[in-house]
C-alpha cells in the first residue's frame, strides 16, 4: 500500500517520495491513464447530453425532433413555455394536469400547452408563467387552477419542494442551462429522448405537456378509489391566522395579481378553484371553512381589476364533487370530469349558470 499512498501524495501535493523515480513511474502512468480516461468519458457524455438536449433549452443544440421526457415537469416544461407552437397555457398542480389541449383548443379557439406541474408551489408556477408571458406577449388565454397552496395564510409560502428546482432552465438567457447538463438526471433524460428519437422507445408524454397520469377508465375500481378518498381527509390551507378572516394575509395574492397583469387585456383569463371531492372540503361549521371562503373572496377581489377575467369555483358540494365515482382519489378526478370542467369553464366565461360551479367574478 505504501507505493500507492506515496504516489497519491506526490500527484496531489508534490511531497517527496521515498522510493526511486523508476519504481514510481508505473503508478504515475496508471493514474494519468485513469484520469485521462475519466476526462474523455466525461467529455463524451457531456457532449452527448448537450447535443441531444433533453430539456430543449440549450442555445447551441442542433434542431432535432425533441419531445418532453423528463418525469419532473420542472425540467420538461420551460421549453414548452417558450415555444411558439402555443398561445395559451394551463398552470396549476396535478389537479389541473388532465385538462386536455385537444379539448381546450377548439373550445377556446387557442393553442394550449398544459403546464400544470405535480405538487408545484405558487412560486414555481409563477416562475414558469413568467417564461410563458415573456415569450407570448400576445397570448390568447390562461387557465390557472387554484388549490390549497394558493390559500396559505401568513407572511410567506413554500418556494420549492423535495423535487428541487432547476433554476438555470428558467433564466432569461439560456447559457446557464448548460450547468444542468452535467448530472445523472440529465444523462438519463438524454438517453430516454435519444430512444424516442430513434424509435427504440415509445413516446409516453405529450408534445403539448398533456399526459394522462391516471389509469385508463377501463381499470377504474370504485372501492379502491373510495379507499384513497377516505384516506385523504379534510384539506385546510396551512398558515398563521388570528383575528377575523378579513385581517388574514394571503401571501399568494400578489403573485396572482402579477400573473394576471402580465397578460394582454384581450386574453381570456380563467382562474378556477379545483373540484376537491366533497369529503375533503371542510363543512360549514369546521374551523377550516372560513379559510377557503376568505381565500375565494380575495381571489375575486384581485380578478376584478383585470379585463376578461372569470373566477370559477368548483370547490363546493356539487353534482361533481358529491359523486365519489368521479374521482380516483380526493383530488384527482376522472378524464370525463376534466372534459366536463372545460365545458363548464366555457359556459362560465359566457355567463351561463350551472349547478357544477359558481361564478365568483365575471
């Protein structure tokens, strides 16, 4: 072991060696070969990732038929938010991911990307929206799904989750995105995209951001769904609260105001409270009920300052939320309900009333 240790010492810090130069030379060649091999391998892998460009963000990557492959939408969606293929977008959490652009497009006369991200925070949604707004000054439509994260009270809200956030992909200049290419996740994603482009792997995510992440309806099991619904429990936004509801602070409201203010006056703007199953909604005598009530009032108050903005409430006991068989769990509804929500939103924009929803601001 002594020659190995002394070789490391000599190579690392240049300390004197106790053995002869001739005996140390094989070790020096060995370490140079290992270091050179690793350096070459690293360069080859980095070059492969940079050319494939799995997140479709790098400024010097060649034009290739790229599609979203990253399982973490925070990596997959920045390129879609910038894309000129779309002039409208859906934002929110997984509770909005089943809104299909194929149904939205003819309904609203726009080209939608679904940019709703699993468990995304208000901060993450607003960062992604900023990319979309910068790239689409003439955007036609916005649909923003609000859940408990938008109704948190107190001085601030959560910024990121355990999933991390690739800050370099969200910069106004794309050069920092190269920093996101030298890791195993980028390499894995590049391999997946290469497989899709070469036909080795089937595309499993939509080019417009939409992916059906729930099982097919043919696999629906009402008893199993009920187990998930009952497990979820009543949902109440967290945060500090004291005094009457009108004195509470909802820190997400400035972000909502900024997002609505970034869109053209002519754009159709729909802000909707997602339809949690009624079992997740606090009853009127529950301490959590005033939180939702006040949050809805605050959202409506923000929306009134922006033209062509409709606030639609699906978060109350209704024909949708009372029917347990409309849900896979307490939050995620079935695909037919997603299509029904789209039709309901269009009706709400036109001022039509329905038992499915309440119009909080038109």
